[in-house]
C-alpha cells in the first residue's frame, strides 16, 4: 500500500539536502582535477594547462612532503593509541567510585574541554606553556630549567598529543562507561564468591566486558591515521617547529591557499583523500568483522 | 575474610575518588588560570605572579572590551551564525533523515541516496578545491558562506535516521490507517517523540557553529566579517593586533596578556551556559548512533 503521492513527498523532502551535498561536496570533488593541471586562477579550469601526474611526482620527490607524511602518522597514531589507553583506564577507575556525588562532579569537569574550541584552548595553552608560563613556574619549583614546549621540534609533537588527550579523554571515556553499565552484575557477584579482589574484578570482569567496545573504537580509528587535527595544530605551531609539527592538512593549507600554489595544495588533499578512503574501507571491514558494527 | 577486607576497601574507595577529583580539577586549572589572568593587574601578569587567583584584582580588561566595537561585531556574527546555522542544520537533518529512514520499497532510490550521503561524509575534499568552489559561487565575504557549506551535517542525519528506524512500526501503521500523509507523519508523530534525539543533534551543531574559526578565516577577506573565533584567532594566535586607540587611560593599565585572557574567557561563556544541557543530552547522543535493531 505504498502510494505515489507519498513517494513524491519523500523526494521533495530530500531535495534540499541533496542539492547542498552536490554543491558543497561533489562539485569541489570535481574541482580536484586541478591536481592534474598547472592551475592558474585567472585562466580557470578550462584554460589551465594539463600536466598529468607532474604534481604527484613533484611531491614524491621533495623532502618536505615525506616529512609531513611522517609527522602526520606519528601525531595521529600517538593520539589514537594513548587516548584509548587513558580513556579506558579512566573509565575503569571511575567505575570503581562508589560515591554518587563525587562521581557526577568528576564527570562534569572532565567533559567540559571537549566542547571548547581549539582557538580558545590554543590561546590558553600558549600562555600556560610559554617560557615564563605557569607550567614552567611549576617545573622551576622542582629545580628544572624552563622548556620551550611549543618552540622546539623535539617537544612540539608531544604537546600536540598530550593536549589532545587532555581535551578529549573524558569525552572518549563516555562510550566505555556506557559499556561498563551494561555488564551483568551477577558476574561481579560470582567473582566475589570466588574470592576475587577488587583489582581482579576490574581486570577479569570489567575489562573483558568492555573489550568489544575497545575493539570497535580501535578499528574505527584506522580511518583517522591521516587526521592529525588541523584546528589544533594550525593554532599552536610556528615555522620553528614545521620539521616535526607540519601535517598533511596544514601543509595543504599553507602551500595551497597562503602561497597560492593551488595545484600542489589540491594534490596533497587528493592523495590524503584517496589513502583515507582505503583506510576507512579497511576500518569498517575490521569493525564489521570483529565488533559486529555497521553504521546503518 | 570479608569483614577484614572492608576497611581497606574504604581506603581504596577514597583513594580512587580523590585521585580522580584531582585529575578532573587539573583539566580545569588552565581555564581558571585564564580567568585569573584576565582579572589581574598588568604588572602582576608581566611579573608571572598570577596562578589561580587574581593578583591586583581589577576589571579594566572587561571595561575595555565592553567598549570594543570590533569584538562585539564578531560576537554578534557568531550569535547570528549559531541561530541561522543551527536552524538550517536542524531543518535539513530532519528533512533528510526522515525519507532515508523509509524502506526502499516505500521510497525508491533510498539506497542510492544513502550511498551518496555516505560518500559525501567520507570523501573529505581538500581545502583548496573547497575554497575555489565557494569563491566560484560568489560567497566570499557573504554571511551565507558560514551557513551553506556546513548546512547538511551528514553524521547527524545518520544518527537521526537510525533513531527513526528504531521507532515501533505500529506508530507508522496507525497513522497510515488514519490517512496521514508523510508530512503529517513527520510533523505529528516522528518529531514529537524524537525530541531528545533532536535536542542532542541540534546542540552538537550549535556548538560546532560557535566553535568554528577556519571558514571565517579563509572565506572572509574583510576582517569586519569575522565570527568571534576567527577574530580571536587572528588576535591571540596570529597576533595581528592593534589596540584600539581613544581609550588612553584604560590602555595604560592594560596589557595584551590580560586583555586576551578576558577575550578568551568571554568566548567560553556561551559554551559554559549551554553546558548543563549538553551534559544531559550528549551521553545519549554518543550511544544513539550505535544502537540498532
């Protein structure tokens, strides 16, 4: 009993969304052909010369691009791995807190940074991590010399990784906390009867209970190993730390839009899109295979 | 055994709780530090005397900002984009999610549209072609450049679609028998019972609009069109700053450090205001997308 007028209504409903999807996602995708051109904005796509794979070959040749690719992987994988560990440990510990009031208070505090923008947090971190900032003051109390956290290539990627964990660990823990509440309470009772200590219950009941969720989160993050977080890095880096802090997205932005080498910037973006697509495919396959997860 | 374990258990309880409270407090210390800086005297800040409590308490930074037209213009643009952008996101999410929640029999082409949406979500176009497209549309320096490119939040569509699909089919059938058309079904049945899910996705998009700085930076040539985050980014991060002239006595008592801290803090206030609502809904939001039949 599907009526024709109903079908028409569905088409009318989806039309505006579809239009925007084409205008702002598929049309830009078409514009990516300038990766195969020596694009000149004055001449447009039609009249700019085609250069085949020259831009790709250029990127494969230069030192910068290799460095940028390695930085991206290092920062993204560091974030994914450490964030997962910190969030799981935090969730397991929070699960042990028996007092309802303090538990709520802790949750209220740790979720907040997730909702603040990187512009704001970068502004705060730049003051906090400066040579004469609060963190170096604290280090001085222990007799340590001041460290230019954001100003030297050796420390910069770690600041990026740890500040991301600081911002996100609470929020990331929500999914594990939800999984912990769905563990069958009789499992804990049985463990108790068998004389399991608190730590043993945590390790042999709670942890296995959330293992499927950990596998799911880990597999879905495979698609993110080229996403080092543009907003965060662009607001914290400076030319001094490009050697370890420049990532694909910041490089594409700087070369493509600030220096105006549109074709090179587009090529970087296109390479990233293609590799990401493969990775996302892999991640969904892994998630489906090992965690029984499908997005729809 | 059981009896003797109890006091130790108590101690462990307290130890874990206190440790986590300290950890949680440390996530907030940087924010408290910023507030303290904004309320301290120029000399105390320059001398590195301020940690978590204002030294030489004053409100000069805030007095200055109240008269700073550029700040309030950017603030207004941000409020406008949150309102207009949030509403647009809401309307498009509902209108797109509802037909996609129908079966492929009721809505021929549903699966094709679904694949297009997913393709749009994972095909992350680079910033350069994105910029070129939008400038081709003539949207540079237009307010709509902050609204239209992100008007369809596909992830929210997927969340809401999954939510719609999990509602009991009987609702649908009952309304059908009463002769309701799809618009009435959406408006009178689906929307009212989906309020928590709608609140969740809408709050997410409001926060995203408030926090967004990059579109403002590359799509606005004239700094007068910057939303607040872009304005602050240019001021604090890129340090393109000239203190507004004309308020000479105030200026003497201010430094960029105290002023910037005050601006950062004011920009956080709207988030702090909606935070209780966020907290109420986002846990549901996170688990919402994952739960399926």
